[in-house]
């Protein structure tokens, strides 16, 4: 048991080392685009870790997490665009100044996506299985079409932010500095997810995934436990959305698209469901494939599909499961 | 006479045209084992689900400790001290035996709303959980995964989990189901020793166990109470013999 665990820890270290080596190489060789790709990996990994809490640990297959990613993105877009035009935002009679400060934007993004997750979760969690998948998808599609038809913030065309938002003491326009920022957030999110999974809450969540009846007989509410993890999950994915918008300096309704929700699930399946570093491994693999295979053939997604099929059929634990072996609880 | 801990008054439940329970009343007094018997389809399991809050009755009321618990769902009833063992073992398969006990006791040990603290594995909590296992002779199996223990051990664990919650009322739905003679004998002894600790409402098909354990019996036939009384009363009641025990009167 400890051998398998430490093997997983070794693999996790290798993944982090590979990412660091890639970035180091990019800095030395002066290839800023590679740094951008690595930043994409880090941000997608954050979104994936958020989803993994609900999907991997809670057994809640949400096909609507792009809703939270997009809300995080639009939180950034809206705040930054108001700061850009020096026009305050008027909301329910309140006048709010726009801002270019990343910490403020992150906070707003997380609160907004957490609230959305509370609302969507409160309704969706009354269902389960395929119905849960469909209803989360339906909510995300609602937000998607709302964003398309909302002209104030660019509608279908999206919203460009000309200068990346600021973080005290950093020049965020420098790719390596922005990558560093995202990597630190990723590390914090990984640490939080690890603590959460090992906490009494994580224990109850795991039990609720395996046998909700037993949880109820223990005087605990599976619905409440799932709703809480859904909100935490949504907030983390929303934070990733704000970072993603800042990476591209652009937000559009595509951030709400169901393809993106599907990609988050793919990160998890590729990397390993309910594995701490699974989403990072999956996102890294996905972005690498997209970049290299996508450069070779337009039909790279065909090969991705084959790979997914192979993993689902032969390696249910994903990349990390394949290398680290069976996971044990306790 | 002591006030009943649990009382069911005129409870009815229909599924479409089928009346699973009609106008059922029974009480569970402190210190007693009350057995609920009846042929298959008599509505015993439905009644258990109505008491546990898994189903809502069409009519009637259920009170626990003098408090009407009709509006409460199964989670709140469990929180109030209603414990149950399931007809088909319902455990967390990828948890160890001990972890299942820790889950059962979680409500009394700070609850699940602690997010960053590491769950205690070596602490007084482990002691408490181990003590709960001792009652059912499972302490040596504490660190084995539930998916790897035997059927009999799972049945014992069901009882251990219910007891570890220090319940006010214990609902047992066929605890002997699928047990061999040894297991049945051991479980009968255990349930017998519970009487002073917690009143038990017992649904059971094993008549030897029922007659050995029950202080009172309620016979349910076609969703109705046929009779309630002591083991002797029920044994001698003619209509019971006809309806259930298969003896020609």
C-alpha cells in the first residue's frame, strides 16, 4: 500500500519536473509560445482539479463545468472592460468601479462561480446518473446562449482586454512571470484538494459516492455534502476561467461551450479519475497532443478518441493509474 | 407502564391499488424487543421504511420519544437516534471495517464539515470505533476492506454500526438473513444482550430466533395487524396459526 502510494508520489514529481523542464527549456531557447502552452496546461489543470473533486471524488459527472469556467472568465472580462473604458458598472443601483487587479478579479470570479454552482447544484443534485449529466449540460447551454445574446459585453464576438491585468510586484505581460503566477496557484489548489480529500469532509464525500444510503443512516445528508463539493468545485473552475481569460486577454461565449466541459472530463479520464495529479497529467497530455498531433493532421481528435477508448477499456485509472497501479483507500 | 419510545398510530401506505400497510399501530417500549412477523408481502419492510422515513405514509403518525417525526426525513430521524440495520447489507465497500464505524460515528465526532483537518486515524476516535467493533467480535478485522470480509461479518458489522451510534431505537430488518446456524446463534445472543441498552423492533423470518428473543410480537397479514401480544398469546391465537404458522386449527 505505501509502495503504491510512494510510486504515485514519484510519478507526480516526474510530471511536475517535466513541466518545469519544458518551461526552463522554453526560457533558455527563447520560445515564449511554449511558455504559453505550459500556462494553458497549468490553467486547465486547475479547472480539471476543480471538476475532479466533484467528478472523481464525489461521483458527480458534471457536463456543465464550462459554465463556471466561463463565469470566471466573464468576471474578469466585465471588471477589466469597465476599468478599460473608465465607466463604472451599475448593478442593482450600486456603482462598482472596474478593476485591473488580479486578486480582486479572482475573488469576484470565485464568488460568482460559487454562487452559480450553488444554484445549479441545488437543482441538479436532486437527480443522479444520466439525468445529472444532462441537467448540468442544460444549465451550461443556457448560460452559453445567454452570453451570445448579451450585447453589453460583446455578445457572440466576445470581449477583448488589451492589457493583461496586474498583480502586485509582477509584470504579468512577461510570459514566464504569468506562468509562475499560474503555477503557484496550481500548487495551492493541489494542496487544498489534497487536504480536502483527506479531511473528514472528503471521507464523508467518498462514502456518499460509494453508498449514500449508509451515509443517510449515519445521520449525514449526502445532498448537503454533494452540494458543498459542487460549490467548491465550481469556485476552483471559475478561478481557472479568470486566469484563462487573462492568458488570452479575451473572453467569448466559447468559454461556456459544452466542448470545453467535455475537455475537462477528458483531462480527468486521461490523467486518472480521483487522482490528485490526474488533471495535470491529463491537461499536459491533451495540450501536447493538440499542439503536436494538431500540427501533423487536422484529424488529431480522431487519435485522441482512440486513446480515450483505449484508456477506458484497458486502463481505467488513466495515465497515473497505469503507472502507479491500483489505488487504495485509507 | 413506561411510555413507549416509538409509537406508530394508524399508519397506512398504498402503492396504487395495493394497500401495503393499512391502519397499522404498534408501540415499542423501553427495554423490549418487539418482533414484527408475517408472511411475505405482509408489509413488514414497507412499515420499516415508513418508520425510518424512507417512505411517507398516506395517513397516520409516527412519534419518537413523544415527538411527532412525520415531517422528518431519514437523515433527521437518524440524527435523532433512530438506527437501522438493512435487510441487504448496506456498507461502504471500499472502506475498511473500522472506517465504516468512523462514518457511523462521524455525526457525534464533529460532523463532516471540517475541510482542512486531516481525518484522525490514530486517536481516541479509533479507540471508540474499535470498542464498537468489540461487541461484535470484529476488532481483529478492523483494517480489512469491507469488500473482502465474509457475508456473516458484514451482517455483524451492520449491527456494530447501528450500535456505535448509541441509538434510542434500533430497527432491524432481517438481521439473520443468509446467516448459517452458528452466525444465527451468535447474533441471537448479541441481540438478546441489547434489550437493556436500546429497544429493538425486529423483523425476522427465523422463528426460533423470534421466539427466543421477542418480548412482544406483532403479526402483520396483508398490511393489517392481525394481533399483538406476548409470544405465548400469539402462539396460541388460532387466527395466527391459520394465517401464518400453517397449523390447521
